[in-house]
C-alpha cells in the first residue's frame, strides 16, 4: 500500500509548513505495516521532511517525486539527478529574482533538488498561473529543466526519467508483490497509478480530471482515506 501525503494523509493548508498528517492516519499506517509487505509514502515533499511528517520507521519514504529515498536514516538522491544540483540552484535564484512573483502572491519553496512555486495565496490565482505559464516556464525550459502544474503550484525539477511511478517501482524492488494500491490527489499521482493495480483518487475541487478518470475508485478527502486504511487493516 502506497500513498501520497499532502491532500491524502494531510489536509491541504494555505502554508505548506503548517500541514500535518493526522494522528488517525498515522495510527492506520502503523496498523498496516504489521500486515502488508510494503507500506510507503511517495510525495513531492523532500524525503527528510516527509519522514518527520510520517515518523514510522516501518513506512518507507520516497520524496521529491521519486528523486529521493529515505534509507538508513539519511536521504539518498537518485544518481541521474546529481548533475542537476547546480542548475536547479541557479534556476531557483533566477525565480527568486523575479520581482513580480511576490506581488502576485506567489511563494517559492526550496526543496533541494526541486522547488515549488505556490500561488494558492494569490488574490488573483488565475493571473498568477498565466504569468507562470507565459513568463517563468519558458525560462525554465531554456535552462533545460522540467516543470508541471499541480494543485495551485508549479513544480520545477530536473529533466530525468524519474517520477512517482518510478518511485513505486523502486520501492517494490525485488519483493514478490503482485498487488499495489496507491492513493493520491494530484497530477503527479497519475504517474504512480501506472505501477498500481488498485488506484484510489482523492476528490477535491482542484482534483485533475486525468486523476479521476484513471482511478478505480474515488474518496472524498483525507478523512475518507483514513477510513479506507482502517478498513484495509481490519480486512487483512
């Protein structure tokens, strides 16, 4: 069983640092580790931050959309992403130097090997998204980096063939696992659906159509995710 964190185990909040995985979700995950061969979180957050949010050693962690894994008490970066550490740092500084982004209500979150531009707090979110699409994305493309829009965010990352689907595949490894359930709420979770046999989408006003269309079932928010996890634990 693998799931996302934000919008899945933790309710979406205005400021990412304020997000918390509910105690009920942690309890359900802990129960599942006792009966499932794999229980993991695959998230866009940095792996170290994800581990702090889910402080259960038996729950595997993959962060930054699969570019990082938490293993043996430390973060390990995907080898193919290592050469992009400096280009990512330069792109982050380029974006930080854009004086219009703060005026548009955008907040930049440094995640190390990736960064995210949030516009959830913008008084004109549509205008902010349009500016990002027409002015920022072309600069990122010229720098040779990849980007994609999610739930009121623009995610910026190295242009390597690593995503949440690759993360799920790597976590599964050589274990003899034939069935994987994945729960997620955003565009990047569609990649994880590729490696899952059971796909659960978390519905929200911002849920991408592609996610809902690819899902085998839909639940209505983190509280329903907890109910699902508890049901899985009871049925095991």
